[in-house]
C-alpha cells in the first residue's frame, strides 16, 4: 500500500482514541548541599511548546536515546523544518545516518490525541517532497548556516568529529534512509497517557514504523533546570544500528537480477544514461540521479513544488521489470499526456487519490534510451 494512503488510514484510527484523563500528580524532588539545607522542589511546566522545542534544539541529549544505544549522539539539524503537511518541530540525525523526526506536545495542547498520526504524516510528506536529495541538503544547509554558519557537511564534521570521507558516508546513509522513508519518530510530552504508550508499543510491534515517546518531568530551582526523561517504545527490540547498512548493488548486480536477454540489454542502455548523468559526461537541465540499495532513480525538477521520479527497482513485481514514474497529484494529467505522446504503449495508472503517487509504468522490454532522454528533457520543462 502506498505510504500516504497508510498514513491516512492510521490517522483515522488514531482519531478514535480517547486520551482524556485527570492531570497527573508528580512527586517533588529534594535538593540539598552537603546533606544540609534540603529544599523541596515541585514539578514545573514548560509554559510554551516553543520553549520546549528550543530546549530540545539546544540540548538534544535530553532525548534518552542512550537507553537504546549507549554511545549514540543526536544532532539536531533543523527546527521547524518545512513540509507540505506542516513544519517538523525538529529534524535530526545520528552518526549512523538515521533520521529522527521530533514532535513536541504539552499536556494542555488539545492536539495531543493525534500526535502519532501527525508525525507519521510529516514522515510521508518529507519522503514524498524530497525525492531529490540535493533539495533536502540545500534546505538543511539553510538552517545550519543560519544557526551555525556552516553547511550540512561542515556541521556533521564539526559535531561528530568525522573526516570528510566519513561525512560523505554518513550523508549516503541519510540519503538511503530518506529515499526508503526509513525514519525514527520521537514524540516529546510533559505527560504521556497510558493509552498513548500502549499505542506506540502496538505500532512498533505491528508495523515497520519506529516511534519513541519521551515523557519529560521538568523542575526549576533558581537558575537550575532539572529534567527527568523517560523513554517509551523501546520495549519492542528495534535497536538502533542492529540492522547492517544495505550496500548499493553494482551495475552488474542490477543487470543479473533480470533473466530476459532483451530486458537486460535495455537495462544496460538505462544504466549507461544513468552513469553518464551521474559522472557528468551528459547533462539534462533539471535532472539528477541516484542509486539506492533498491532502485535506480531519475529525479526531475519542475517549476512546481514537488518532483517527478522515474525509478527502476532491482526486485520487480509480478508485472516484470519496468520503469515507474511517480509525481505530485497536481501534475498527474500533464505528465500522463507527455509520457503517452512519447511512449504510446506505456501503462497509465488510475486517477491519483493521494498527494503523491505512481503515474505510469513502462515495461523494460519496451525501453528505448533515445525516447527516455527526450522524455526527461520534456518533463523537466513542466
């Protein structure tokens, strides 16, 4: 099922969950110096979500991911990162290239009931709107330049203390996770209801999503701030770093995944064009390419928000090897018109029901390099 459709169905389910409970009571903490002058300090509150967001941005270690992986460090790259579904409160990465989408909600916020659906919706929007990795890194660099006077690579080098080559590998891992929609979702609240905890454990246990909830107890005494974070969602063992990073297949591995000789020859043509574009021997304005562990991608920039993507998957479905065209709903009709004019035999999908989805399927047995290059140039002019 297409990811944005899954998000919509989850959102509907989450809306039915009643999470109202009387405001909880917390125990006070006692502060003393050298065993004397004990002072009772009652739990305080973050008065504004904006204050909590800024605190997390300045102090990412507040999120106790070290309960999952001991030596983990989280770098917050951007605050209020824009997506079509709304701004993500904070977006971060770790040294393994895992991507974290962080949402904060205070107890008094009436939207707390739908916070899980909200972060998943942000994930779907991030995944669909930034198919072009260069657009993603450019947007991140706007944030890092504003706050640290560094682009994203410089920020990674500085924070993690890695070499340029290690930073490149880290960014490659970020690229793969973004292309695969592989995100870690973190929900921070000053109080978590039992139902919300149960929902997160259920979601982690029965889906590919990974959602962590953090309950923050906040105490303030004079100029000191004390936070006691409690992590939920790690009960399901999806340990960070437990999965080895997938390697990107070689051209030969892509070719050898196909048995039909005609389709293999056509894939060789496609890979020749791909490599010419990637290595700068050929240039098509507005077109970028990338290879992931699962597919070969041609990213086509348009004058509209959102990108068109043409993808060949190393593991094809029952319909056989093909080149799939994806794009935003607003371009559905225009793209279908252009691809049909160039490829009369191409299979068009039904009317798109989501903001981003599949538009057409081109069987690899019918592929032609000259036709595809012409098509890329036309689509880039939309």
